[in-house]
C-alpha cells in the first residue's frame, strides 16, 4: 500500500476532550515553527497575517513529531487519546 491508500482507510474516533493542548501565544515568539512543516497530518497552520497558530487535534496521527520539534515548550498537555479514541489504522 502507498501512503495515499493508507490514509484512505484510516479512521478517527474524535474525543470531545483534546489530547493535545497548545498555548498558541507561545508560538508567536517562535521563528522556526517546525510543527507546521513536520506534522504529517497538517494539524498546525500559521497565519502570517494574523500572527496566529491554529491547531486542530481531530486529524492527529499521534506520531509525536510536533512535541519533539517544538523548541518553545508550547504544549500545556501532550498525551495519547483516551482508550477508544484517536486514530485507527487499517493496513489491509
């Protein structure tokens, strides 16, 4: 399977409680914004015009890349979703 085919069979069980909480005010001081370039699900979007980071957790692939590349310690919470929630990969 190629990547597009994998994403076609990926499903999400969205929890009303986010498993990742980001203090977006901290992102204003970041000059790299590695999360916008490294997140494979494109959950992070920086608006140059508004000087604002937008984060949407409901498409998160739970890989942890954002947590590793963030140099500003912008996360007030980063955990995996509660049981029964989050991403489900089906590889067949």
